[in-house]
C-alpha cells in the first residue's frame, strides 16, 4: 500500500507545478497575442493634418466672409459712413436704441466704476423710477464693449458706433463658424460646414435678426450658444480622446455661462437642450456620465449667474434648474439597479414619470419661496398661445465603422435630431422664434447629404446589393453636396452680389427734425411721453427723460406702456391728462403712423387692441361692445378745440409727429 501511495503522491505533487507553469505560459501567450499599436504611417498623418488644416481654414474664411458681407450690406442699406451722428443713431430703433444709449453713457462716464454705478442706480432715464439697468436690461454686452473700446485705445482709431457694430458682426462670424464646425463634427467632412454656411446666408431672413436690429440681446448671445452646441457635439462623441474631451468640456462650460449672462431668456433655450439630453440619456446610449456632467455645468452656471446678476431670482425659479435638480435626484435612485434587467426597464418608466413630477413640484416650490417678477409674461403668452434608434439597454460597440450603417447609435446625432425637433415645435408655436430653429435645420440638412454613414444606413435599410454600398456612400457623400453647392452658387451668388451693389437709403427726415427740435427747444428737465419705441429713440438721440421704455420683463413698465398708449384710445382729455401728469410728463408726442394705422388684419392694430381692452367698440357692424362717448384722443387733440386745448398746447408738428405741451395751469375759457 505504501509503495502504491508513494508514486500517487509524487504524481499529485508534480501536477501542481505543471499547472502553475501552464498559467504563466498562458499569460505570456496572452501578452504576446495582445496587438501592439503600430505607428501610423507618415502619409496618413499628413492626410489627416491636411484635412484638418483645410477644414479649419475653410471655417475661418466662411466666418470672415460673412462678417464682410454683413458690413457691406449694412453700409449699402443705411449709407452709414455718409451720415451724421444723429442720423446714424436713428437707425437703432425700439429696444435696440436703449442698449446703444447705455453704451454711450458708459463711454461718457469719468471712469468704468462710476459708469457701472450710474447704470445700477439709474434715475435719469424714466421719470419717478430708479432702475438697475444692468440687471433689468442685461447690459453686460455694453459693459464689455465699453471697457474694450477704452482699454484697447480704439477711441483714437475708430468711432464708438463702428466699434460696437464691429463686435456684433464679429460675433456673427463666430456664429457661422461654430455651425460649420458642428456640421463638420457630425458628418466627418468639412463640405457639410460649407453647405451649412451657404444655406444659413441664403435663408438669413429666417436665421438671424442682425440685419434689422443690431444691438438685440440674442445677437450677442446666440454665437456663444452655437459654440456651446459645437463643444457639446464633440463632447458626446464616443471615440473622443481625453485631451479633446477636456477641451470640449472647458469650452462648453465657458460658453454656457457666457450665453446665460448675455440674454435674459437664455435659460429657456438651455431648458430645451436639457430635455434633449434627458431623452438622449433615456435611450441608454452609454453617455449617462457625460450627460450628467452637462447638468452640473447648468447648475454651476445658474448659481454663478444668480450671484453676478445681482441675485437674479428669475434664474432660481427657471424651469431649467427644476429639471436639472429633478434629473440629479432621479439618477440617485438608479445607481444600484443592474442594467438589462426587467427592473431596469420598469425603472426607466418610473424615472420618466419621476423627473416630470419632480420638475413641476420643485418649480412650484421655488416660486412660492423666491420673490420674482421677471419673465412671467412669457408663460402667460404660452398659456394663451396653446389655450431614431432604441437599444433596450444593450451596450453599444465602442467604435462604429462605416460598414455597420448604424448612425442612429451615435449619441451626438440623436441629440441634434431631438434638439432640432424641439426647436421646430417652439417655432411652430411662436413664429417669431423661427430664427432659433432655422440655423440648426441648415446644419442638420448639410450633415444629412454629406455624411457617408447616413448614406450607408440608408442603403442598409434598402438592402442594396447590386453596388458595393460603402463605395457608393463615399461617392454620394461627396458628389451630392458638390452638385448642391454648385447649384446654389449659380442661383444665389448673383443675387447676393446684386444686393450689395444696390444703393438703398434709410430716409427719415421727420424723426431727425423732431430730435433736433427737442435738443434745441425743450428744457433739459423736460419729460416726454409717447409710444415706448419712440421714447427709446428720444433717450438715445437727446438724452431727455421719458415716461416709458419698450421693456416687457417688468410689471411696472408694462403698466406704464399700457397707460401711455391710452393716447390712441377713445378716452376723454381729462383722463389722458391725469394719466400723463401722474408720470410727471411735460410733453406729449402723438405719432400719425399709429393714430391713422391701416392694418390688414382686423383687431390687430394698437387702437383696436385698446378699444377691446377698454370695452369700446371697433367701429364695424356686429360688435357687441358699447360705444364710447368720446372720440379717439389722438384725432380730437389735433382739432384744437375745448376741452382738449385747455389741457394741451401744440408746440411743434411735422408730417409724422405732433408735439403738445402739457399745461400746468388749466384754463377753460372758450
């Protein structure tokens, strides 16, 4: 027995070292079998560099070309260089005039600090009212422009108005460059960027408002949003290296915060973007961590903006903050749930319901505890106005090749499709916001015709067998945009050249005469009353105090505007006199264009809206409202009979404007 056991024990002892040797050899084989990354050949590196260099050069040239086009078009339209300063300033109309007027005030201030103080404690613009103009009108662009103008020594080289306009036009160049880069990142070819810029310029009536009102807040803000979208597109790409990811993250953070500072309504647009990212995250496209990093950027930008915007409560009660907080809380409930299980699928449904419920609940709670007045009119307007690829939790391939034909699995593509649909829905509800949607339609359309992956996906759906699909996709992704580009060049380039060659003229002598009379004849302490748009022009061109401004984010301004507009309603002379004197007005300006307005749509004129609001009939059959015993004030006051002449004395008039002095001593002698 002992003899039999010996060899058996010895045999077992020999097996152990043999097993360890096998493991070591297996490890060595595994190490040896691991592919060592080969150095990329020099000619391939050169091709990549040439592609990036040409694309970047094309992006920069596209942006610069658009800036030169805007400058030339603006000069041809207004003859800007041949006009006096007053005539130039009249081209800034409505709320644009207010923004530029504060830019002028900053340049006149003895120091930057003193200028900021006077804007934040402004009592020289609106009668009986001290306002923080920087907060209320988002004047950060004007602060930046004024300090740049003085710090760079541009006051010795260029006039202030050209410097201001140049910055805005330069930002528009950055805008189209960012759209170029975004389309390039999506499609992989800079041809898509060229096509995006071409469509953007051709459809510029629907893509931008810079041709009509240069200083508008969105003209300052949207270029930063385009940069943020470009950075987000790169950040969501699955095959991005760590350095590129870090750069995109930093650019996205900076542009998100800047966008929020430049425009008071920016958080609504970011809210739509957050919804797009939430839906993207719901598709389980393995970008959940990146999406939640974007949520953190939102929170950081909101709270930093709240602090630096004089504790702007509108940011705390914004739907963006409520949505992001709800998404972060819902994320905490999903951490311990395994993927690809029945519980995980149920949690997705619960998560969607939970996010919606928490968002509404948090927003209501914030509005209960945080005093706020800003932007409420947007929600009221909406109340009146309303009266691609799913994975079921399966992980994606780390790299999707062209042969796969699975473009629907790229997270940045899914995001852009969802975001464009949401912007399109908003544009359908509010037609005036079409300029937010159209640029991204141009970008998505350019991506569609220039992306080989999209063509390959289409061929896969069609089950194309006769021709090699990869070769055909590569050919079509180059040939189709080239043909489209040549056709656009042939049809629209001559039109653009013709527009630049036409000598247009902005001719408004009546307004020039009015402003000249005010500066020469009106007392310095005078207060003017009239339509908010005209008051903004008076503030810019003369510096005189006014009773109202075209601002719609403050209840007091809304009430002032409504009251001052009563000069075009069917109210008595005594009623109008009481309204105007309650705001310490000394002069009243009646605009013939509003008083005698002939609108194509019944009920949409200013005087129609006033009659409806006051319960007075619009003089047509079928109206059920009561007649007013008074005539329309703007008509009656021109006739110059009692009692109108007792309250108001006409001191100046031309074809467009009638100026009346508001009498302090009332005489009722006939």
